[in-house]
C-alpha cells in the first residue's frame, strides 16, 4: 500500500499546511501550474514527487516536468495532466486517449475546482484536487489524500487548507 498526497495549482505559493497534510504520505503528485522551481525543490526535499507542468509554467519547469505522466502505481493505471476536463466534458484528444489507452485514475488540475467523480463510461475515477495556491478564483485551498492498495483507491480524503488570502 502507498499513500499519495495530491495537489495542483500552487502558482508559486506553498504554505506549511501542505506539509502538515502530507506528513504521512509516501509520494506527492502535482497536477500542474506549479509556478516556480522553488515549489518543486521544497516538495522534492519533503517526499518523492511526480509532477506535470501547467499552462502558467515557464520553460525551466517544462524542462523538468512532462505535460503528461502515465504510470502504474500498486497495480493502478494512472494518468496525470494539467488541462483534462472532466467526465462528459473531456477535450477530444483526452477522450481519444482514454479509449486507446484506458487508465483507472485520471488526474488533472487547471480549473481550481475540486472534483472527485466516478466516470462510468471510461471506467475510471477522475480527480481534480482543486487549487492550493493564492492565485485564482477558488475561495478555499484544497488538496487530496488517498491510498492505493492492490490496484484499488482507498481512504480518499479532501483536506481544506483554509481560505485563499489576498496577495498585496
């Protein structure tokens, strides 16, 4: 069994609550719009990190992160990308890939809207952890924790990190 901490849309901001929320996790997964190499370094120094770049991420981040990550974890097929839509509203390219190369867990960020949706058509779980940075239209910063055990997702929790503050 492996415990995962999932976050997205940090936009260069990483507060201490992320580390508190993920202290018992084995790996961290970031679904893009990281914002700075400093965020990557802090996360990598804390736990093993898998991350994709998002639409705000510069060339430096694009050099160390991929646009799409596909991998298997504890028997679960996973795909992480930044702009992925959601069940019934996937972009055409995503839909085609979900048919050609099915996965069990599809993760994206971008919308700043927390979603955990079973997709019966594609037989997967869709997760968007919302946003945990200060920039955007979300009101509450969120991350997601879960475990993967023998190909199954268990103990999924949404963690609220508090209200998004104003940047002055």
